[in-house]
C-alpha cells in the first residue's frame, strides 16, 4: 500500500510562490501563475490569501525560520577544540556549510528572492544584508578570533587587521556561491576554488 502525503494547500501556495518569485521576481509573477503551479483556481487561492502581497509578506515572515531550519548548525567550539583544530578539520567544516548553502533548495530560493527583491522592499533589503553579510561576517569573525586566540595568543602572524582577515576569508566564498546560483555549471570550479582558498588561508594565518 502506497501512502501519499498530502500537503496543506496554504503551504503549497507559499512553496510554489517562493519558487516563482525567486526565478522571475515578485512583479513578474501573477496570481494566475501561482494558482497554476499549485494546481488550484485563482478563486481557491484567494480563500487562503487576500492577494500576492499577502503571500509575499507571509514568505518574508517565514523566510528566516526556513533559512535557519535548513542551514547547518553553527558549532560553538571550545578553546580546547580551537587549539587542537587541524587544517583538514577546518576545511571540512567550512566546506560542509558551503555545499549545504549551494545545494539546499529552500536556502537557494530564499537567497535568490532576497537578491531580486532587495531594491523594491525595505524589509527584504534589510533581511538580505543580515542573511548575506552580517550573519556570515559575525560567524567568521568569532571563529577566526577564536583561532587566533588559541593558536597565536590573539595576534596575527602578519600585519593584518581582524576586519581584513574576515573580509578576505568570506567575501570570495560568498561571491562564488552567488555565481553558482546564476551559473550552476560553474559549481565544480567554484567548489575547487573555495577549498583551495580555505587551504591557502589557513597556511597564511594559522600555520
């Protein structure tokens, strides 16, 4: 006996709308397109949402929860773990997260939606900055400061500020992740470059 799991119509409307908005942009998508994707009539869709704007507002409200749900958990390393962290472990930890961000469809759709709509919606613009830059910068800063503290007594072996180290590490990775979204066939080269970038970074600052 095959059991078919039925998804709530309201949830399917949000899921299909996110896909459409992320691929075509909010203004290019009409209620009819959403209804067709969900396989319901427009009047049926209006039973769940007043219109396209309410769908977008609901997606925005759920986006942060969905993003965190589908992201890898951030490990709170102890000082001892950071002191003993090897280059191979560092590379694997970062690469696992990078690959998850590239491959997870929920993260991909949310990121694409934020990129497309940041210039039209202030709430989305702020969310885009937080998710794309602020969150990543804060996480990388804490990780690198912890490594410097436990491996080099808090001092860098080169003349580089913490801000410089943080930006030099995560901005190239972020740029290549975004390129993978717009050019999926570039993924293999991107993964190879990112892994090599992390390796060189470790040799430069933590050997």
